[in-house]
C-alpha cells in the first residue's frame, strides 16, 4: 500500500480550479453535482474524466466547500458584471443580431 496522497483538484496559476490531471474545471463538476447528476452521469458528460476523478473532485469540493463556494460566488459576480458591461457596450448590436437569429429560426414569412 502506498502512502502517497492523491489530490483530485488543484488551483491554477490564474486562480481557477481544475480537476487534477485534466482540463475540466472543478466548477463544471460541482455545478453538475448541484443539479443532482450522479457521479456516473457527470463522468459520461465529461468523457475525459474517470469515475474516480469525478468522485474525487466531489469529495474535494465537499471537504473544501466554504472555499470553493466562495470562489464560485466570486465567479458568478464576475460573469454578471461582464454580461452587464457587454450589454451596455454592445446592446444595440446584440439586440439586432438576436432579432436576426430569431427571424432565421422562424423561417421565411408566409406570403
């Protein structure tokens, strides 16, 4: 038996969190867990993760819940701020593009 501890998540140099030995964000696994998905379903959704990595990432989250929840809350605030800035800066263009997209989805107008 080995005494080597396995870490299932790590903090990146940029301050984000990743599932160890992968490019999958811990955020993605935690949010899927919050949605009630089983570890097996999460592993299917993120096919590059093993079932061990998913269980390990969830265990890591549960053990470090306060820190990870704070990080996720900060990320949500950043995304909300960025969305508001984008809408303020590009609102008319985005509205026009969304309108064109809606028109395309509806198909040609009836004669």
